[in-house]
C-alpha cells in the first residue's frame, strides 16, 4: 500500500477536511503547558487510536484520555486550557487558539510577528482571566483592540476593528414596524459600508470633515462601491442590448421588448448607481418601436412602463418630451432589432407625441388601484417650439393636473442652446446621457461662523472647503475607475470611457451664511451682491478642475436633506449663532437648501425666482426651485399659465410645485 | 389714505378663476364668527404704495385679488382698487356683503373684473346671528346680492361652510333662493379652506383632529 492510503483525515470544526498531523497534538499539549517529551508521547499514542474522519473535538477527547492514563495532573492542565471555546464568525464553535489571533493580526494589520504574538498573549491572558466557557469572535477582537490601543497601535486598531452596529440599533431596525425585510437588510448593510468608508476608504481629514459637518458626502455608504446617479442614453442599449455578467438582453424587436429593456436597464443600474437613475427623451427613443400601434396599445405600453418602474423600488426620473425636439429630429434613430438605416427620429414625430400623451394620461389615472405613482417621477420640458403642435396644451394640462393633485412632477425650461440631460446641463454637442459619480456638499453657514465677520477669512475658508470637497471627488473618481477596471460596475464598465462624467460640489445654507456674516438674508440687495461673489468663487474653483469629458460642476443636491444634518451639527457647536440663522420648525433646525430664498421671506414670486434662477445658471449638475402651493385643491389651469410664464420670463432651469397646505 | 392689511400671498391658483393671481388680505371685519380669532398682525401702508408693491410683485401672475374677511369696511380699499385698476391686470374684490355702499361704488367706477361674495350663513337672521353674531347683516347681504345680480363681470357666490352650524344641508335651500334672484351658480368652501380666516386655537384644533368634517361642494 502506498503512503496516501495510510493517511488519516480529520474533520475540522469549520467542516474542512485535512490530513491528520501528530504535531498538531504535540503543539496543543505544549500550548496547555505540558512538557515537550510528554506531548510527543501523547501524540504518538493518539495517532494510533484515531480513525479516519475523526473530528478535532474527538481528537482532543482522545488526547485527554491518553493524558489521564499517563499523567493526571497534565490532563487537568490540558482540560482547563482547552475548555474555552469560541463562537467563530464562520458560525462554528472551536477551541480557543491564540495562534489564530497572531495570524489574523499579521494578515490584517501588517504588524511584525513578534508584536502580534505579544498582543495575542496579552489578549489571551485577559480573556482567560474572565473565566468564560464560551467567548465570541467579536469579544476577542474587542480585547485585542484594547491591547493594540494600550500599546499605541492606533492605525492597526482601525484596520483590525469590526464593522457593524449596536444590538440596540439592530433591534430597533428589525422590530420597527415601518420597514420591510428588504429595507432592514439594506439599512444594516448601509450601516456597515458607511463605517467601512469612514474608517478605511476616506483619509482622516475627509472622514472628519464629513462627521464634524464641514461637508456632507452624499450616499457615503456607497462611496466605495457605486456611482451616484445616471442619465441613461437609451439608444446605446436599444442598439446593442444589455450585456452584463448577470443580465443579457438582446436589442429589442418590438414595443414590449423595448419597454422591458428600459425597465431591466433601470433594475440592472441599481447595482451601479446609489441615488437615482433617469431615462431622458424616453418617448422619443421608444417611438420607432411604436409605429403602427393603436391608441389603446400605446396606452397599454405607457401603463406597463409606469407600473413596471414603480415596482423597482428605485428612485427614477422619466423625461417626456412632446414629440421630437428640434435638435434631435435629424439624429439617426435606432430601429427595432438594433437596426440603423439612416431613418431619423424626426420621422417618428407622431409616435413620440402620442406616446408622450399616453404616458401623461397613464400617470394621471394612477396605478391599478387608482393611487398616485410614487415612482417614477415624470419630468416635462417646456419648449417654445412645441406650442404650435396639436395636443401640446392637453399634454401639459395633464401634467399640471397631476402636479396640482400632489404629484412631484419636475418641469424644465432649457435656456439658449444648452443641452439638458435629466437635470444636468451639458455642452450642446455632447451625448444625451451622463453619470454623476459623487456629490459632496459644503456647509456654507459654518464658514461664516468660523470667519468671525472677516471677508478675507470667509473666502479663505470657502476655498479650503471647496478644495476638500474636490479632494473627496477625486478620490471617488479613482475608486470608480478601479471598479470599472475590475468590471464590477454593470452599465458603467463598458461605457465609462465614452460617457460624460460629472463630479458635483453642492452647497447648503447660502441664506444663513449671509445672515451670519452680514446680518441680511439673500433677498436683500446688500446680501445678494455678496452671495454672487460666494457662488462665483465656488463656480470658479470647481470648474477649473477636470476636463471636457470629466467635469466638476456645482449642484444643488437635496437627497438626504443635508440642510437638516448640517444645521443640527452646527446647532451643537455654534448654538448662539445658529439660533439666529437657522430656521426652527417643530423643534428642528434646518438651513435653507442651496441658494433658495427663505420660504418666510415676504417676496413676490417673480423676485424669488429671479434670485434663484440666477444661481441655476451656475449649477450644471442640477438645480431645482420649489414653488409651494398653499391651497387645498390648486387649480391646474392657472398653474399651467404660471409654468409658461416661468419658462418665458425667468432664468429658472428646473422647478416643481409642492402642496404646502396650512402655512 | 392708509390701508390696513394682514398679508400678501404672491401666488394663488384659486383666488381668481382660471388665472394665477396675487392676493392682499385687508384687515377689518364687521362679524365675530365663532371659529375666527379675528386676530393676527396688522400692517398699514399708503394705498398707492401698496398698489405699486402688488403690481411690481405680479410679474408672473395675471390677476390681483383684494380679499380679507371684509376689505370694503375700509374706505381706503376703494383707493387701493382705483390704483390697481387699469394696470393690465385682472382685478377682483371679495366681500362678505356687509358693505353694499362701497361695493356699489366699486362697480359704478368699473374698478373690478370680478367679485366674490362669501355667504357666512343661510340667508336667515337667526342663522347669521348664530354664525357671525350679526343677524341684521342679512338685509345688507340681500342688498349686495341685488347689486350683483346686474354685475356683468365674473361673479362668484360662495357659501362659507362652518360646521356644525352652517353645513351642506343648507345648500339646496340657499341655492333655490339664489336661483330665484337670478344667480345660476353657488360654490361652497369650508372656512378652513378659504385661506383668509384667522382661526381660533380651539377651531384649529377641531379641524386638525377631524372635529369638522365634510366634503367641499
């Protein structure tokens, strides 16, 4: 018989199988304080007794039996030593083994072996002093971390610590009635990822700036994994289908296929984008697939599109144009089957208009229960060129009817020859899609509190904070590019090189910054000039970075309500100053978002929008003004008239109506 | 002349039919409705200056509305309306019907394009007394209705519902009275949706907790 046949295999607590080595028994005995020769003798005897397939626990029991026969005192020592068991992170229960601490310290912290052994020995002593029968892997880490800190290895501690959340917080999440299982899972995962980003991905200066509230890094839990948001150029996928590791959808052949591709695109995109996704010009790009459909069939496709997207549970914008905008009419269309034969989108004007109307109608009638859709958000551009088109008024009337009823529709008015892709403003000759990798918002009021009334100091601090935000954005760009190279970002992997990429610097509380620095709010003439200086300075600092296809932009980002988080943090530090500058409502403090005029300012709507519109011009990453409607049931007809006036007479790029009854 | 006013709403979609409008709420009211606090900060301004402020603030709207519980209790309201008339904006005045004399002047001077009359109670002395404390107001309201029956601008007559006294049950009868007088339409709105009533804390609490219920007609 060969040597292999004589081998005895053992099963470890983790379930792994390995060849039995008598030295393991010798080492086990020595760890327990038994002399070398006795240990060797015991190992030899145990080797003879064990059978193939024995577990490590059975080997220890056999060792103990042999020891009792040879040396009862040594047996007692062995028993005591091996009576401490660990509930491991692999969901197994194993005898405590100091060597595992040593190996993990070397692997995870790069400490020299000698130091690792010393730390492990001290941690073991501490654990044994507690006389616990069972210890958990997290407890061992906590004790080892204390030892690392006692020896001044702070950096090693940051690498060795565990991520997670307190049991109390987890209980609140799990037992909270308002979250379903999926939301609980997501919230817990987000919590761990956020800690990971703050501990390991961001340098201390950026992590501190976020935690202290100098900055707000949006969707920080996704900083190491996903880009922020995206406006998809649907043509790309209609032409080539979706090709990914987990999804493969061929170029669609008909309307239903095209609809499913659009929905799958959004579903697939959830793995790449943390905040929102957008399908712009959706009715234009789908128009070639709708040729020959009856009104009833088109309505069905529109309803299906809305229902399917609403079930994704993702934040999504659908931009609907009434017909084909002039700048797209000569664009070559992607036809069913991914064909391109020179036909242009301009030739599908009728289908694009009818489908736009069908989408607006489907939205207005709500879901199958008649309830309003919470997603997608519908977005409409008001274009002068459309007013002559039959049905445009009806289309916008439907949109405003839904807005008056509470839908958060977004309205837009492109200015000059600007190209809008979703809420991004792009140069006229670029693609109609773009991706925002990250947004970092600067806390403006804090700069005013810290500058002590000095203009010079205020602008120095402003530059520092913007540069810090840019540093975070550059780091994010590196993170994304690494992930793109590793092909772990579906949808961005293939198109990253050709997609316009944006990196956004946001800002919050311009109004409160002015109040703290000048004692006057944004809408006062004496403050407005200073506000222009602040925003121009930010614009200049931000836009001088980057290149044509990788642009740094100003943005007004409201996701996660940074105006609330940053005001709360400031309230804790600069309470006496915040008291005069932050709005207090129902016991909460919050800043005025971005460069909005305070909602309490007694200002004509036109003046308010004139001020806000001036800053929209600088925010190529997106800026939305909110117009409150304080009536129980707003009338959609005047609302549409107002939208037309806003498009014609102001500089606003984007606006929406919100119902704010009772103020 | 000075005009006393409570506030300006620079955007309303309901105050002027079919047009985005701005509304100035003048202070003063002859009534003491049971749900109304009658209070709130009152400011004053020269009628001409207030008119300029309203015109300048109305770039995005097409109409101006002079409202409040009863704007026409102030004589200066006429001066305000005069300053606003003929400035390229549609103009409306709201009234409780208590001051037909000033409304008559307004109409004679052809100042307004639209009038809205808020009826505080069924047209009955006892009911008006219960809601407003002024039973004798009914005669003045009838006088106002007579005036308005020949008004050739945009006319709205609205019942300002005030449960539990003035409820929807009274609307059919009220409609009949108005039809006999030549009116062809009656709108109804609960006082808390009308937008210009300073509520008492008790009535606000009752609305908040659902103590007042009912559909707007």
